[in-house]
């Protein structure tokens, strides 16, 4: 008889006859094939072939079914579709293919600069070699993006850093030897070199030892370039500071700034890197840049037609850059771009609660304001790249020389007024946690500053006191005078005061949180 402590074993439980079912799942889990991206890649490949034949047809004196202009559009659209496929497809075979295409493009660009194609050394570099370098870099980065092995990524990106460093050295020091090389080839080579360096740092990170070394090298090139420019400006026998000295000084300062951002941990520079990275990884930054490219392209089409008509009538009067840069398209684009760039600087952090976390770090309110302002200002300068890019393309592909020196004075005026625009937007973003409200307030401020451009509608005549006041406070009048080569310091005072005043107000708005 069984006791209470020892119970007999039972074989009639519910799980006594249970058996596991056989495994039916696949042993390897595979990602879904990006079918849409591959279809778009096929369409892009057809467009590239179609547009390439149309572009090359006039070279061989052949008549193609479409003109070169349509061919360029098809070629550009096809390349965009191929880049999209390269960025989305993780397949190893496609990755290797795009990596090979990228390095082939970079090799073509280097060869066209060093070898005598087209009759002389570097004759085809600006027209074919430079686009090949940029496209090659894009395809290489798209392939490296999907690489997970750190050692493989390093081996694939070291050539990018080496080429970028070579380009910035070549652009900086060869520009000191020849002004003809500096304008515009030396400038473009230096900028492309910085893009290659930035691509390397973006894949490896500035915190690594090799990233630190590359940043230190770029900063050293900037210091040496500054020393050379100062020495030649003070002790040279020929006038050097304008225009070559100003250009080389700006390039050297950019190199020095890049070196400082990579190699130092100053709070302002750390915040600058953080905010600038946020601009370029956010959809807003890409949409703003795309919108500016489309507006600049639309205006360039009208401008090019005007140049062609003027050429039939005897040529356009210099400076033609005045007709290109001083127009309604530029003004309207600035009215919309500045609010979009600045609306999220403080409003987004206030709404998400990250501003309090940021201010608990060992940084002051002024460092936060200056860091965000500097990042937004650099992003604002990038929005001008399409406008100058189309102007450089006009000189390269048409072989038409024009007076470019007014661009130097315009850059100074544009940067000064841009500082005021960004400071105003930064202030409105600091006083509200709603991005829409910050954008609307900045938009109204931009409209108010653009009203002098439409003074003809208000019947304000020259010689009146209102016209004199608007001349001092209007950014558009400063742009117009600079395009004629007129730079008077008294016109700078108001715009510089606006930037300093609103930066001061932004700092005080952050400090006011202590009392709320």
C-alpha cells in the first residue's frame, strides 16, 4: 500500500505520448531581394547608355536621335538610379561591381590629370576627370557602406585618404606657383581633396588613431599654407593678396578648421561637429539641398539662353555674374532656405528634452549657441554650392572666360549677410519649442529684410531718406554693390551688428531657463 510521501508512477499523463514535430524551417534565413532597386538599376543602365551615346555623338560627327542636352539629362538620371541601387543592394556581387566601377572612375580622373589626353597634360581633367572622380567616390562609398569587416573597410578607404591628402597639397601649393592653375582648377582640386578626406573620416571616424593622423596632416597643410600666403603678401615683389592671396588664405583656413575639428575636443568644435553631422544625415538637409539644386538649375537654363541671345547681339556686358546671382530666384530661395535650416536647432531639443541633458555637460550657453550657429552657417554656405557649380560649369564646358573677381567680393558680402540670417533664425528657435512657429517667425523676418529688393513696387526713389536707410540695412543692396566690386566697411557694420545682437539674445534666452 502506497504511503502519502511516495506516490506511484503514473503512465497515463497528458504528455506521456508527446513527440516533437520535425523541423521544417530553412536552415539559412536570407534577406528579401531588393527587386525594385534592381529594376531601377536596369532602367538606369539603359538611360546611361542612351544618354552616353547622345553626348558622344557630336564628337564623332554623328547624328543621334536626341540632342546632347537631352542626353546629359538621361545620363544624369541614369547615374542617380544606379547610385540608388548601389546604396540599397547588399549583395556581395553587386557590391564588388560598384566598388570596381568606383575605383575605375577615380583612376580615370587621376589619369586625365597626369597624362596628356586631349593635346596637353590635364586638358580633359575639368570637363571629364573631375566628374569621374566625384562619381567614383560615390560608388566606392556606396559599396563600403555595406561592409561590416573593420579591416576590409580600412583597406578600402586608405586610398581615398591618400588621394585626398595629395589633392589638397597639390591645390594649395601649386596654386602659389600659378594663378592660372588656381582659378578654378586649384580651388576645385582642393575642395575635392577635402571631400575625399571627409569620406575617409566618415567611414573610419575621427576618434581613431589613423583619423587623428589624417586630421593633423590636413591642419598642418593649412598652417603651412597660411604662412606662405602671409610671407608672399608682405615680402613679395608683385601684388599677391588679390585675388590669389585671398583664395589661398581661405583654402588654408578651411584646412586648418578641418584639422582642429578632428584633433581637438573644444566644446564649441565638438558641438559644431555634432550639429553639422545632423544636418547631413537628416532628410531635411537633403531636401533643402535638392530644392536649391532644382532652383539653381532652372535659373541657369534661363540665364544660359540669355547669354546665347546676348552673344548674337555682340555679347553680354561684364560683370555677367551680376545678372546671374542678383535675381528673384536667389532671393526667394533664401527666404525659404534659412527658416528650414534654423527651425530645428533649439526647438527640436526643447521638445524632445535633450536640451537639458546637453546643458548638464560641462559646456556654457555661449558655447552651445556658437557651436550651433557655426554648423548652421556652414550648412547655409553649402546651399550656395549649386549656384557656383553651374557658373563654373559654364566656364569649363563652353570655354567662355568672364570676369570672376566680383565673385570674391560677393562671397564676402554673402557670408556677412548670411551670418545675420542664421543668427535671427537661431534666436527664434531658442524661444519656442515648436519648429513650425520658429520657421514662421524666421520667414517673416526674411520677408522684411527682402522688401528693399522690391522697392520699385513701393515707389521709393533714389535720393530720398528712405532709400538711403534701405541701402544701409538691405542685404540685397550689399550683394549688388559687391557684384560691382564695391565693398565699403560702413555697409558691413549693420549686418555684423545684427549677427552679434541676435547671438547675444539667443544666449540670454538659454540662460533664462534657470529662472523658469
